[in-house]
C-alpha cells in the first residue's frame, strides 16, 4: 500500500558533521564534536542509536577536516561494532556547505544511482526525541521531495523560522531571523529526502547550503513538514550543552530510570545524576541535580557537584565545589576549589583553593590563580 514505509534493508542515513571543532570549544579542540561525550555516550552514539531504531542499516558521516586524528577511524570502527551499523565516511578537505556535503556523498547514499529509497539526514549538533519512523511515513504519505522536522520555540527569532500550511503541513516559505512574529516553527535540522533531490543541486564541489536548497524546494511545493512533539536541543554553545544534559537526564528519569544513580551510605544524590560504573566517589559527597560523572573519574571526599559534567578521567580533590561547569577529559581540580559557570578543556590542572568564575580554559593549562570574572585562558 502507499502508506507503508519503504523497505528498510536498503535505507540509509547521513549525519552532517561539518568541521570537527567549529562548535563547543574548548571541548572540541581535542575531541571531534561527534565523539564528545554527552551523558556518558558520544554525541554521535545517541544519533546512531536513534537511526538504528528507525531501521537504518548504513550511515554516511559527512565532514570537512584537514587533520583527522588517528583516533577517529578507530572510534568509528568501534561504534560500528557496538551498534551493528555500517558506517561510511565522506570526507572533504574544504567545506562544501550543508547541501554540498550531501551532493558529494551522492553515490554513497544512492549506491551509485541504483537505490531510490528515501534517506534520513541529521545534523551532528542536534539531539532530539527523533520520531524518525513517523517522519519517514509522513514523507511517503505526502510524496514530496523532502520532509523536514519542525519544532515550536517560544523565541524562534534566533533561528530561521518555517512558515507552513496549518492544514497540510506543506512548507510555504522560510524567514531568516524575522524582526516581528511570523511563525513559532523552526527547522530542527532533521530531514528525509528522496534521491531525486540531487537533481536540483549544483555539481559536487560547488558550495551549496540547506538555506539555498530548502526555500527552492518550498517554492516548488516539494517540501513537507512534520511537527516534533518531544524535546529538541542544538548544541552550539557550552550553555546549550548544559541545558541539554539537564533535559536528557529528565527524560532518562522516565525512559531509563536505571541509568540514574541513587544515594548510598557514602554519598548523597539530589535530583537526576548519572555516574559511570568506573567512577569512584568519596565519602560525604553531594551530587546533583543535573550532574554527570564520566568514566574513570575520581571524586574525593566532601565534594559538591551541581549542574555539571565531568568528562572522562577527571580528578576532583576533597571539598571542592563545582557548579554550572563542564570539565574536560583528564583535568584535575585541587582541594577547596570553587568552580562555577566555567568550561575547562582537556588536561587542565587547577591548583588548590582557587575560585574560577566564568573561566574558559584551553587544553593543557595549569592554573595557579583565581579567575573572578569571565575570562578566556589561552
């Protein structure tokens, strides 16, 4: 029947990564964005898991990067094994724009033109409740060249807004950063396209963005929209990363309560807290709300951690207080430190009894002085 989703065995998806460290610095200076941990799983793992759940068997990762770290391929192979998905990389030396990146990967996506199944596209900096099966069904039902996921935002004007027919969901047009209220719908950065879309793109190598492609499709009545009812976050800033952690843990409370920690005779948990099984927590610690303790972390006695993420291998000495902060891989915080509203890159060493308020610290720094107001340490 026409309402059925296409056969899933041949269906592919694309994750648009872009540059490895254009966002979420300084965390991404030593770790490509897709491999950055978020609630103790890499960002791309969350996306790949959702794609797998939607019946996708192969995912193409598009990125432009001159220096790809040796750990990248290793991580991709490991994810392949963990998830049982085929992962293929489409690498560019120079940016080709969001739609240009798809064009470059055309033959990977369409198996050299032999596969005419629709394909899913997800931006690497987006996390949401991914209603991908519904999105595929909507795409097939309306038969347009593309279908995009939208969400309602209270202050949509920071983003481009989508104006859609309220009855049918067809996208009418887009307005970039409107001055007045036009619509409360924004583009989530999650799409389904039919391969015929490649025919309307310039040749591979020509820079071409979604902001050019989508309005042209809308103009020709070839773009459908579907409203997302679950949560949606775009990880552009450290602040948005922290907000997203908080939302994600809130959802875990309902969907996967066993993934959250409970208080023990040794330490107290307040609200939603995730502690990796390999982490060690000292006596008298108070953790939470919205705290994530990563693998191989060591937290000494009497530490307080609130609305903060400790990435892998962080050491926190006794009686330190960490709030509204993300601490990078293998960093260490000295005794009696108070760290708030800060972000520390990889292997940052903070000596004891310092106050860090609004500090952004680049990787491999040793801090011996307090930072009392927002400052970037390079």
